């Protein structure tokens, strides 16, 4: 056997050393766990796909009725209101499902955690990847909606992958943080639906963020952009809808910096609690 | 020296037991409340004494040993002796609290058969899933796929969801995946408790082969002493987290038998009342599907007729069955002042699980001594339940029966 034999030392507080290398070594487990979740979901129910389609669609209809018809809010640069809402619903749904499925992932895989070693970061990461698949399914609705409205995308559509990346970034940090909290404190799960619910209304999903900027001014808008999803959603709208509304760079930069900060915090906190996961699940 | 693959030095693992919280989980609500209370106390200047509701418990302490390449180490001990904790540390599932382990080579652990198997997925899909969980790459799995399927003898059912597998097939498939890992070190927990005898033999053979001809190191935990004797030369006996004996397997097994013989509780003799002095459950037999319970008693007067009995309760507290000396024609007229009454049941119709034993002592008139929790019993039935079926749901007795079906002709397709 030519495999080089290296020495592994296990002692209290020593797991750090090989962590990132192990994470790379176990990358296939990430695909496989994500694949398992997707395969199981779509095997068990035909509703699986329908659910990924129906949920954002239904929410969009409600939002359009409330914000456009009842509250008479303006759309971004003349795009159909439904389209504007849906362009925001995509990243928001992704964020919400990522956070809530990641938060349940450790408990849901307790049998693995207590019986096999692998870098635990893989479990919530797989949950986020699974949510990404739902995102792509929902993206198909967007394409259909655009066809329906006869709304042609501009060159900016090509920048969308960058914003998808940003959304992934923005979701993973808080996702990890909440996953770790939820594993450590079993009553934290009651808080999660509240966070997701609350986030939906503080983020500019049902309305344009321009409304906020016009009413409260640039300084307050920057404060509003502390919510990383503001930058992500604006980016999505900018890329998908085209139109005259410019991309608000400071807000986008803030979103990026905060997402990175959240990610660092999430990874640190997760790593700190992770060691005891096998003892608490 | 170059041959040493595992060196364990002064290993210890401490758990904190939390009282007061019955479910054992930490609730954020409690943590916040405690913090607020501590803050309030500090503000009021009453010191910062936080109520101590934690108790420390060492699951493992001062464990040291060395293993060389190609050796097979058996690990035996009673329930709660620290065997599983040791394996969990070695397989990196949990961190030690003190001490150090040096390992040279890749470790694969098989602490449970079919970890991560998903009932909805097919056999083929589960081979890939389980392989990845155990640390194999897709390329590796693909290369060994045929071998795995052949070892498991499930070739024909590879595209059937495993929820339709019999428990035997399920176990075979799961073990087959693990057996085809190529780690330098293989860590195996009580996995052979399931599966039929034929397959157990095959698994033991595979483990022997892996160590002797391929030079891999194996750590093997089992209650099945015959199996341990069969494949190990070296053995560790653990008790209450400490190493009692590390040496040739025969010595360890002998010491273990002595240890288990004295399990159960010993109580002081009372001068004025008939007393049960000890209740001993043979754990070794229990893990092989048999029951043997010895009840020692002492009485100031002759008990006539002597009535000694046990009641077996489920983990959740319902009585499963009871049996006393008045129920057996041979013992119905016994009389004695002192002795050991032993109940043997060769094939109790119980499903695998944890049971509580209550014992009582009396005569025709009354019970003199009753011990509600005389002993706990981990019973392993020779018949395994299908996946997802739990004795706590379907009841505790093992029945055998036969199903038939009549399908109306119109339904035939």
C-alpha cells in the first residue's frame, strides 16, 4: 500500500487541525446528502415539485393584492408588479427555506451525528444546497411569468448568477448561526418561524426598496440595508427587471460585507458548538 | 514502535448530568432565566452563588493501551462500562475530556449497522449513500459495487427500496458496505447482535480475514463472548469507565464472567424480617436470548411454603409477565430459611429491549420483601424486528404467526 500514513492526535480542543482538509475530503458527502434529501422528497410525493412551485406563487399573489391593489404602491421602473414581487420572492424563499431547513438539519440527522465522524458543517450545507434546487424550480415560474407578460430580459440577466451567489452567502451565515443555536437550545425552534415571518415584512419583498429610499432618505435607507437581504433583493430586481432604477452600490456593498461577517460569525459559532453535537443530539 | 497504530494515553471522558430537566435538553429559556437571576442577585449584592444542579460523571477514565498493526482487540464490559464511549472517541464522534489518542491511518467505524440508510431509497442508492457516510469516494464505491452486492446476496433487489427488504437483507447489505471499506483501522460496535447466525459467521470470517491477511487493525465490542474469543487474542475488560484487565482474551472473558455474576444489588440482611439479599441477572445469557435470574434470601424463620417471584416490566413501566415458585409444580412446596432461588427461562417470548425486574419474597400469607427495581435487563432476542418497528409500540411479546391473503379475482392484474 502506498498511501502515506499520517498520525492523527485526538485530545480535548484539538479537532481544529484537520477540519478544513477533512471538509474537502468529505465534499462528496455534501453532494450525496443533498441528493438524498432531494431524491427522497421527490420520490415520496408528486407534491414535492408542486410544493416548490406553489408556495412562492401563492405568496406572490397575496403580496401583489396587498401592496399593489390595496396599498397602491408603485412598481420598480414600470415592470409589472407581479414580476417585481416574484423577482424578490425567489431570493427570499431561498433564504427562508435555507435557514429553516438548515436549522432542523442537525436534529434530523442525529443518527448520523451520533454514529459517524465527518465535519458537521456538511449537514447544514447540504440543507442549503437542497434549498437551492427549490430555487431553480421556482426560477422556472419566473421564466413563465416573463413570457406571460412579454417581458424581455436585458443583458443584466447575465449578472444574476453573481446575485445568486450573494444570496447563498447571505443565507449560509445566519443559517449556521441558527443551526448551532437550535441544536444547543431545543426551544430555539419556536423562534425560527417568527424570524422568518418577521424577515419577510422587513425585507422589500412585497414592495420596492425605492419606496423606502424616497420616503426616508438615503441615510436611513443605508440603515435599512443592514438587512443583508435588501442588497440581495435589489440585486435580483436589477438583474431580472432591467428598467431605469439604478443599483444602489453602498447598500449592495453593505449587504456583501454583512453577509461575509455573518458567515464568519456563523462558522465560528458553529465550530465552537459542533464538538458537543454528538453529546447533545 | 513503527508498528504501533493506536496509542491511547490516560483517556477520559466526562459528561455533565443535568438534574431538574427531565428531557436532558438545555432550553434557551432556562439559560436566559438563570442568567437573569444571577444578574439580579449580583445587583442586589447577594453574591453570585448559582444553584448547582449539575453532576459530573466520568464515562471513561485513565484508559491507556497500545495496539499494533494487524491486531484485533476485543472490548468487553457490562452496559455502561464505557465501551461505546471509547469507540466514539476513537472514531472522532466525540472529543475526549482528558488524555490523548494517537492514531496512524484511516479509521472507519461501524457503530451501528446501516447508519444513514434511507428506507425510501433503493439498495443501490443506499450503497452509495452509506459508503459516502462511511468515508468512501464514489469512485471507490463504484469499483467495489459488485463485490458489495454479492457479499450481501441482494443482487436481485438492488432497485427495490430498502423499506421492502427483510431485516436480514437490510443487515446484510449494511454490513457488506462497511466490510468493503479499506481503512487501516476498523472500529466495530455490537453490530452482530442482529442478523441470522449464518450471516454472523460470515461477518466474523470477514473481520478475521481483514485483520490477518490484509494487516488491518480491528477494535471489536461485543456481548457475544464466543465471537470475541473467536476473533481476538487481546482483550480489554472495562468496568465503570476504567480498565479492569488488559490481556489475553481468555483471562478477560473469565474476569468478565466473574463481574457479571455479581451484578444486581446486594442488600443488608435484617434480623427481624425475611429479606432478599441480592438479585442477580445473568447479562451474558440475556444478550443471547435467555433469562436467568438468581434471588438470594435470608429469613429468621422457615418460610413455608416459600414463595419467590419476579415480575418483568417494560422500560415504560407496564408489567410484561411474572413468574413465581407457586406457578411451578416442582417448587410449589419448597420451604427454606436461606438460599438462592434461580429462575431460568430458556426461550422467553420477549422482543429485544430493556426491561426492569422486580423481585418479591414471601410465604402463603404475605409478601415480606418487594424490590421494585431489583435489576435492569438488556434482552436481545434471537428474532429481529423489521425496521422502524419498536417493542414500545407493538408490545413486548414475541409471537409467531402466519398471514394468508385472499384477493378478489377482479383485482388481479
